[in-house]
C-alpha cells in the first residue's frame, strides 16, 4: 500500500462519458497550499505517454452505462454515490493519508458519509471539498490535468487516437493498469437508503 499523506481528487468533464476521476498524491505538504493566483489548467499535452512523469496517481472510470441505470429523479443521488464511492475506494488504496482535497463543493451529507465509511480505520484524515481547488491547489490541479489526459484517451476526443489496451505500449499500459481502481458499487448499496 502506498503512503500518500496528501491527496487531491478531481474528475474530468463532469457529465460527459466516460467520467474519469483521479486521485493524485504527494509527500510534500506544500502541494495542498492554496494559491492566491490561479494555477494554469494544462490542456496542451493530450498523450498518455507522459502520464508517469506528471506524478503518482490512481484513476477510476465511470462508464455511461452506470448513469443509464438512473432516471432524472435519482440522478442527484447517483452523483452523490459516485463521489462517496470514488473517494472511499481511492483512500482504501493508500495508507497514512493526512489530508484530502476534493475539487468542487460537496454537500455536507456526502462528506459525512465519506468520513463514516473511512473513519473506522485507525487514522482520520482531514477531508475538504473546495470550489475551484483545481485552479488553486497544486495537487488538485495535477489531478485535473491527469483526468483530462485520461478522458481524452478513453473517449478518443481532441484528435487523440483511442487504442484498445492491448495496442498501447507496454510501459503506458502498465501505468494505466497499475493506477486503475475498480469500484465495487454493490458494497455501497446501503448508502442509497441514506442519501
């Protein structure tokens, strides 16, 4: 298990499919400091070939088929469930987490449910959900950049040629597979009654 004291979480192109959620991590406490000046969003390099040089991360793919299971009335509950499950599953893949910053404002019930799910462990990281964190906090900005590249790759947009996993170079395939977290939504079905 990776020691990851500082984690930034962001998603790509919310509402577009597939939805990619990324948790970037750092050992450096300066990576979670708020910057008064906006950090630039990195949108030029679309290739996944240099992902490993950006930093250490985990990612999750939420396919469109998941949203097809819900209707307009339950869509808000679905997005709450996705946020809770993704954060919890990411945290299970790390150890010694001290501080987690999630881009965007999350409802209080979502943050409370995340804490309820993970605080039974021996450590209790600080968990924050901040508007514009991807533009102000370095580790969340990094998660945003990685999520964008992965979304471009998996969706084949912006002239990025989508290749099946078997056709990707071994080192790139290894980076993608090692960083992939596959959520088991069935483990969280009891949440639907509480949300």
